C-alpha cells in the first residue's frame, strides 16, 4: 500500500482556474492522495466548484472557512492532514502528472526529509541540473541564492515534506505575512532536517496573475518584509548564508525606503530599511553581486538622502 500524500490547496477567487488545478491533481500517477481544498471564504463560484469535486472524487475533502489569507488556509489544511507526506498546490496553478510520484520516490529512495523539483513561471523553466541530495544547510543557502539557484526559491508548491516533521517541530505558516510566508515556512523546516532531494523535473506550472494578493498590497508587504529579513539574519549562523540573505533583502529594503520617499507612506519602516542599508553598506559596496546603480543608491540613501529623494521623485513623477 502506497503511503498517503496530503495535498493542500488554498482556494480564494480562483473560479476560472480551479477546475484545471484539481484535474491536474486527481490525474496524478501517484494515486494514494488525500486532497484538501480549503475554501478561504471565497466570494466567487470557487466554493461550489470545491463541493462539486468532493462529490466526484472520494479522495477530496473540502474545508469552508472565513477568509483569513493563504497562510490561514494552508494551516487549516495542515491541521486536517492525514498523510505521511504533505504538498501544496495553489488553486490557480497546476501540476504535471508525475510530480508527486517523482517527489515521493526521491524522498523514499534517498532517505531525505524534503524533495523539490523544478517549475515553470512566466514561460521560464527553472529545473535542477540533476537528481541529487544536498544538505539542508546547502538548501537554505540556495533558497536565498536566487541568482544561481532559482529552482530552489522559497516556494512550497514545488516541494514535498514529511508531515510528522512539520508537526513535530511546529512548523506553520505565519498568518501575519502575505508575502514570503512560504520562505519562512521553508526556513523553519530546513532548520530541523538534515538532507534534501533535488529532482530534475519541471513538475509545477505557476500561473502569474497581476491581481494576486502579493501584488495587491505592495506597500504593506514591503513593511512586513523588514521584520522578516531581520529574523532571518538573526537566526542564521553561517556567514556565507547571511551574505546571500543581504543580497536577497536589498530589493525589499529599497522598496520600503521608496514607499515613504516617493509615496509618503510608512516613514517608520522607511527609516528602518535605510538603517539596514547603512549597516551593510560596506558589504554592498565591496560585493560584486551588486550593480553600480545599486551601490550608488546605497551611498545616496546613507549619505546624500536629498539627492536620492530628488532623483526618485523625478523618476516617478517627472
């Protein structure tokens, strides 16, 4: 008897995509699935589509709940999960037929606690170069080293986890975040495991939508990212990994600084972001990863803020 994989699907305003998504899951070559569709108080026809699929396939369960965001929906799914393994699929995306079979085979054959495969995003494919096992520490570094390892970015939907480890270590999605909540989930999970399987497979098809939650609240998201980045930097021991976090964080610090400088929103967080850039200015200026423009912005923000403000306002409003 195959071990059960629980597949959790947060559902909110995805009625145009949900049928395709669920079809791709129920058609998996790995059949022993526990599929949980979490209706997060969706105001469109998504709840009815969920119920239709639950009647059609006995492997599907539906949770109807008040709207709380994607993290709340995923947590509700985790609390109800019964599988040995757990994976996540967003309601507007779809998975290739053998994705879960390949992921579970990797975990079982390699004796690892996490498997990750490649994905398609905006017609670009990001795929591991080969099937291999890496340490959790290396995976953590790769997660922030997006330039060289985009295939292991902080998404949860191209990965498979051991449910016992998720519950044992109390790994949950932060309901305070609507951006990079999956990066935090992976950060916490990787902190407790030893090895990760990479699978040379493009198994997940991500749908890029301009109306997604992450893109609807850019200013609010930028504010919350300041604290999240601080948490990462405070809880990483390896200096090399910290370097990658700073590189990853720079764009969020700049965005948060610009929120106030350009739009007059969030002065407190803008100042915090500038403080972080000041703290790491020497690293930014001496690291070849950063472009000349990025280095110039760091200098202007730290030492010539008026010039930086003038340039930004001219760029956006001139």
